[in-house]
């Protein structure tokens, strides 16, 4: 019987680890073909491709992000071939399984929970007597009713075959994210998270995992993301893996982890700061809330002081980028409380701050006790909340406005110096800036259209001008500085009007050619010709002493001349500045 396992990933760069585990465990007795798509692919295209594979057994891995699109595909496939045996698995259908079996009559079987053994047993029965009562951990149809067989003992992770070594994956390793798992389960009981349901943590064989990582790197994998819910729950294990990755990494490879920051010891961070190459590691840290009452209600143990120590030490080490997560809508966290949470965490200045909204996942304690906090949420995936007893729908709309501009103006790092100045010196708090700007953005209708980089600068300038900001000249200077230094190539048409006339520009260039040391030794060492200056540099006036501000964070309002060199050979951008009156030779 032809077996095909499929899933719809959120993006093309993602890969499905789950269907690869099933394929690896089913081999060599059964040959399984994998077929991955994205939720953006038209359903008809997916169905057409799957039909050409002529499956007799077709499985789908289901999550909140793909279930609705998957259902469309399932219904079409069953209409085309009523004899097709369709099996589902994954966290979205593991809970409320009876409801799914009733909602999707086209589905013949659902695997509940860990699927490797259950899927193999199911294949045995489909190729044999079709006595599904012999299969553990499934729901199936028999005599016009849904039958359930509970799961048996958990699989021994140390005995699982590797899901990382399929020949057909090799050509894609450098282009897509590779997900790797070294443990299953979570020691914590956060009531909004599915991982809290599985008690205890189980580990895979360390040496086999190391061999798999070597194989992946040797075959071109660039981004390897560990899906362990708490990678650093065991300090000795984390240290061993960190040391291994430092010792054996390939240039250009990035490893990403989900860590629990408040249990990370300072000596571990110091080890990473001292030994890890810059950019090798990336940390994801779920803060979610700094409200103690909220954390207690969701059974989340968190010491924010220790978390702050960890994030600060990592940031000071300048080796590891950090992605911090917040969840709006947790119990008893109203608008003002969430504002405090946001400001508490933004104060740490993470490279990325992800603002998410509570999703009432099937099977979680929070969903089961939703009435305790008057939760109203979407009936369909992703089951995002609409309101609760302390957070109105209007509040959620306001926070979504914050999320929109936070992503564009902080997480994408398009104008770091500008945003830092605004949140530190102009607005009452970071949240106030993002909220006021987000509301303005929404009222202008910009949420519904795409934007070029120049548009983002113009929109911010429009907002500040509308707010009658006293610092508009200073901020505009910072924006011009950010814009020029973050370009890879000389911009053809900046978003502002030139302040310098052609004659003034020529005069400054002549002064620089006569004495290149006025912009410092580094600039002078480039020995740029007149042609190079006019072709590959940009001059701009900034209404404050750029060098002094970058070195001290303090503003002196005296004009600077900024020269930005776009090196066409090294594809590098260098910025030099001098005070206009003195043309001070300091490099910025």
C-alpha cells in the first residue's frame, strides 16, 4: 500500500520533524513518502500534487496554524478517492479527539499523542487483519461509532532511529530551518502551554544526537533549532552540549534554543561569553508576564530578578542574540498591568521582543477553566482570546496596534538609534511610544497596505510632526543617520530633501580631499579618490554632535557633517563624522 505523510508548514523555510520521526520508525518494513507544503499554497495545488502520488494511506500532522487548511485538503482528497485511508496526528487533534472525528467524517483514524509506535502498529494492521483494537493511542471508526484505544508506555527515546538522515533532505539543509530534539517533556506546569500536560523530561541518547548534528553540519545545515521546551533544565547536559557545539560548529551555522532564563547560572553565561563565537547561539526566552498574581494563576514559577540578571549578562557579553516573548491576555493581567510587563521587559533591550496574544489551546488547563476568568475566544484555530474579565476587546485592539509597529520599528532594527532616543527621552515610556504611534498608524489605514523602507521613515516622521514633537529636528537627524548607515548600497533617492546645496557639498568634498585626516585615520587610510568620493559616498548634515552622542548618549546641539562610504568591493558601509565648524577628525 502506498503511504504518504504530509503537513502544511507555516513557511517554506520550516520543516516537519514529526513526519520524519514517523517515516524513520516505520522503516525498513514500510516505505513512506514525505510531502510538505505551506498554508499559503492553494488547496487545489496541494490536492493535485498528492493525488499524483497515488497514496492509499495518507497522513497529516496537524497544528493550530494548519488545521483549517488541512481539513480543506482532506475533504477534497476523500471526494476524489473514497477508499483512501486518512490518518491524522499532532497536538491539535490529540485533544478533543471525539469532536474532531465527528467534525471530519472523512478521517478514518487519529493518533493521540506520541505517534511513532502507534503509527507503526497502525500500518501493521492496515497491511494485515485491520484489527485496530491492537493499536494503542488511536481513535478509529468501527460499526458507525468512534472507538478509543489508550496509549501504552512511552517510547524509549534512546531507541528511536534518526529522523535527520534522509537523502532527499540533503539538498534543502542549507535553505531551510532544521529542527532537532534532544528531550521531550517539560518540568513546568504553565497552564497555557501543552507541554505542561506531559509530566517529566525524557532524554535522547546524547552521542547519537551529537552524531546527527555533525551529519547535518557536514551536509550544509545553517540554522539548527532545538525544540526542547527547556533546553537548560539540566545544567550539566546544557554545558556538555554548548561545549560540543562550540568545539565542532561549522562557520555560518546558528543554533537556536528555548531556555528558562531565571534558572541559568551566572557561571554558565560567563562560559558562553568567554568561549562562544559571536552569532553561534540564539536564545528564545519566554517571559510572558511580570505580574506575580498572573504567574501564580497559570502555575508559572518565575524569578524576574534572576531572569533580568541572565538577560543582562548575555547582552553584555555581545555574543548571543536574545528573543523575549510576552503574552497579552493572561489571567488578571489588565491593560495597565500588561503595559508594566511590556516596559519591564523592554528595559532589558532584547534584540527581539515578541508580543503574542493568549491562545486557548485544546487540552490546556487554562482552556478547561476558561469560565473562571470569563474568557471569550475564537471557536476556530488559533483560538485567540477576544476578551476576558479584565481585558476588553478594545484593549486587545490597542495592544495589537503596539504589536504592529513594534515588529516593524524595533524587531527589524531599521532605526535603532532613533527608537532608542524616542523611548528614552521623548515619550513617557517605551509602551507609550509604541501605543501612540500604533494608534496613529492604524487610524491612517497603513495596517492594510505594504510599505517600502522609505515609507516607514516617512510614516514615523509624519507621526512625530503630527504630535508636534519639540525634538523633531534632533529625531529627524537620527533618522537620517540610521537610514544612511543601514544601507548596503548608496541610496539613489533618500526620503528627505537635501539640506546641502551642490556648491556646499563640493566645498566639503574638497576639504576632505585636501586633508582626509579630518575624518580620522581609518578614513584617511582608504585613500579615496575624488571619483570615489562622489560616486560611493553620501554627505549629510546632522543637527547635533554625532560623535559625542554615540560616545556618551548626551546631545550637544551643534551641526555635524556625516560622510557614509559604501564600499563596492567589500560590500561594507562605514560612517565618519566631524563637527561642521571644526571638522573634528573622530570616527563615528
